[in-house]
C-alpha cells in the first residue's frame, strides 16, 4: 500500500553518518510509532495512494456503509496541515460569507481547528466563574441568615 515493504522500511538504515559508515552493525532508528504516523499522514492526504487504497478496500467500504449517522458529522479540521495560507483563505471565505449574509443570525462560517490549550483555558475560565458564583451565593445566604436572626 505504501509502495515499500514494511520489513525493508524497518531494516533500512537511517541517513545519519553512523548508519552510513557502518556496514553491518547498526541500530534502526525506525519504530512502529514512526511507521504508523507516516501511514496516517499519507492516509490523510487527499489523492494520496494510501487514501485511495484504503477508501476502495471492500472491508472499509462495508464499515463506512454500516457506520451510524453521528460518525459522518463533520468535525473541526486537524491542526496538522493548517498553514498560514489556509488560515488566510479561510478568513477571506468567512468575510465573503459575512458580506453576503447581511447580518442573518443563522450564518455558518468555516470551522477552525481546535487548539487544546485554548479549549482548556476556556474550561478553566468557566470553572472559575462557576466557583465564583457559588461562593457569592454562599456569602449571600450567610448574610441573609445573619440579617434575619
């Protein structure tokens, strides 16, 4: 599928000077994690050989056909491959959508990738606000108890 035998992939020396100079004794620096990342990267590229082979596999076709509708809902785009050019083009497309919508409330813009740190910051901020509200309500209850004694 990748155009390379998996055993050759792991048996081939890397391109460092140590592996190039030693004839027989070298330690391959390629591992299964690297191979899987390489395969998933190739599989995620539109029009790649890996993606074409995976999408035309009868087992994959059967799995996709029997998948529930919730699995087909689009999610945010991945962070990998989200370049400055794609970000700029997405901003331009959103500006065109905004200019054509004329302030309609149900406008849908292009999705952006989810940045984990940004998501965590929003969660922490919401937790902090919730904790502050709970503390303020507790202070109010204590003050009301003291006022009515």
